C-alpha cells in the first residue's frame, strides 16, 4: 500500500507507484469522487486518445479523416 502526507497547504504528492499505475505525469488532471459509503476515488482525466479508439471502433467501421469529420459536423449544424 502507498501512503502520502498532506502538507500545511493541503497538498499531497501522489506516490510514484500510483502515478505509474495511472500513467500520470506532471500536469495531469485528476478528479476526486466521493461515494456514499465514504470511499474516495482518484480518477485520471488525461486519458490518451489512443486508448479510446478501442471503445469507439466497431467491426466493419471504416476509418474517417479529420476533414471528413469536420464536413459531417458542418453538414449536421446546417440541418439544425
């Protein structure tokens, strides 16, 4: 288990073991979630876009360029 100490300014250094596990670097953003049972979770907000591609990709789906995405967004906005 990793532990840390709170400074007089309320700051905590996240132990290296935890930073490595969560892929946190200097400047990374995190969120704190307090559950009803009193457990507090630290959620990393800097998720690399590459890790999201697995979530968004569906079998048979073709790759789309940024330009194609921009055209589709503009087309959709005109139809509002």
